[in-house]
C-alpha cells in the first residue's frame, strides 16, 4: 500500500522503529443515489471508491494502544483498560479507534496492546466517509493482527455501533457496509432494514466525478440529528392520519400522496423526500439493469432537487456545482452526496466528456466563491473485506 511518502509499512518503521506485523486498508464511498434514507430503513446505492485509509500495526506485550496519524502528525496513547471513560478526552480520530477497540473486545477475547499508524487519501469532512473507512480499516487491521476470519456484515454493524453508542451519532449503516463490502466495477443496492444486498454492475465508458465544495460540514452533525427527529415526527403524523407503517420506508407513495394534505408543511417535506427517494433508488437500479443510463442520470437530478427543496440539506456551493454540471454535454446526472451542508457533489459523465466537465466545474465555481474546487475522477473499488468474509486484496 503506497502512501505519499512511501508504503504504510515503511512509514510505520519511521515512527515505531520496527516493522509492522499486519497491514490493512478500507475505502471511502460515494453514494450514487439514496440520501438520508438509511436511518429511515430505506434503500441506498453507494459504491466504494479508490480512496483509502491504510493501516499498519504491531502487537505490544502490554495493554497500551499507541496510534499515530501520519497525515496529521498527531499521536495518542491510552490503555485499553480505560477506553470506556475516554470518549470526551480523546480527539475525534482517536475516538473512532477507541470505540472500535472497546466494541471488538466486548464481543470477543481480550485484545493485546498495539502500536498503530495510519494514513489516508479519503478527503476529510467531505461526505466521502473517511470516518467509516477509518472504522472498517481498524476492524480489518485487528482481524489480521489476531489471525481472525471476519464476518463483514458483523463488522459493518460494529462500525455503526461505534458511531451510535460510543460517539452518539444517530447514523445508519450504509457507510460502514459499503466500505466493508464494496466491489470493483459495481454499485451496491442495500436494503437498510433487512441488510439484504446485491451488486449492480456499472456500465463501461462512464466516469464518477466528485467535486469537493471545500465547505466543511459544520452543520451536518447537528442537523443530521434534527432530520432524524423530524422524520420520526413525520411518521407519527402519518400514522395519526391513518397510515399504518413502522418507518417512512414502509409508507407506499400513493398512501403518502393521499395523506400529505393532512400533514404540517415541514413533516410533509421531510416525508416526501424520504418516500420519493426510496422509489428513486429502486427506479435507478431498474434503469441500470435495463441499460438505461440516461434514466439513471435523470433520477440523480431529481434526487438533488428533493434534497435541496424538501429535505433542505444542500448549500449554495453544492447547488452551484450541480447547476454547472447540468449544463455540460455528456453529463448524465449530478447531485449532492452525503449528509449535506457542504462536502461534495457526484456526477455521472460519459468518459470522453470528463476533462471538459472538470474544467467547467473549476472555472465556473471560482468566480462565485473565490476558490477552485478539488475535483476527483474516481474508480470503484473492493471493500475492506470484499465479499468473501476475508479481508479484501491489498
């Protein structure tokens, strides 16, 4: 695994003076369609991307975890015996490592201490799931270090529990699931209620282009929790109006359309996004199965409008990037991706049109916001555990 200044193993030696006993990596992800549906038990269609968090580690004879974030030049050291009380005392990246260790140990035998170093190419705070890659890479690393065979579904659930139980973030399971189980050349249709999934091949000759607005998602975490609460309130109003459903995912679109006039304006908007977005995911998969890539792009565009107008999680920078892309020849679809309030947009574009799109995004954004956005042309990738129950290829 090559980092910007050498392999992760070489950089581990620079920090700790001895070679590592195990290495691992996990990819970030881009969600093609299906936003804010996962915590409503709905459908999502993400793909793992060729941007990774890479790890190296060596066992220690004691119970200390010594970790070094190579890109940040930051280190942390704590005892695995004291993890439960450390959440508020640790920085963000070290909290993820502590949560993984705590929950892994709760479900298995006592863990040894470890020296650990990691580096990443997933842009931070961009909506490309660097946190899930950190979690799944750490889980993969522990399994390699201990010689265990991993159950990737169990590992994805563990990563979600780290966020829900240890960090107090009410996130769904999509990010961890695709980081664990991604497959090169394919997106993954996930039912977030049953965790049933299937791979959906992506057509040849199409690029996934991601534009980073450069806006750190300062509002995303707090507003994410607000949206979770608003969805629960919308469901309660629908049930009060006679719709029988345990989640917004279970509300049929015709029943919602018949009942929506009895809802308040905000609950109606939030429910309308989730219910129509779930249908858009299913329609998008059907379009890919039938080879109708233009239809897939149209659904991406509709998803952005819904996120902007009904769910109200876009931002001027995201809207500008999307509107620039909509005007470019060869662009099939464009939308914001991730929790919103900043981060990235995702564009599906015919390969021959990719260079022109990159130029247009950078040239059109800079005069409005005074900076040039980073634009990434991404390939799909295998997950940390691929689909075999064993860690994916390094």
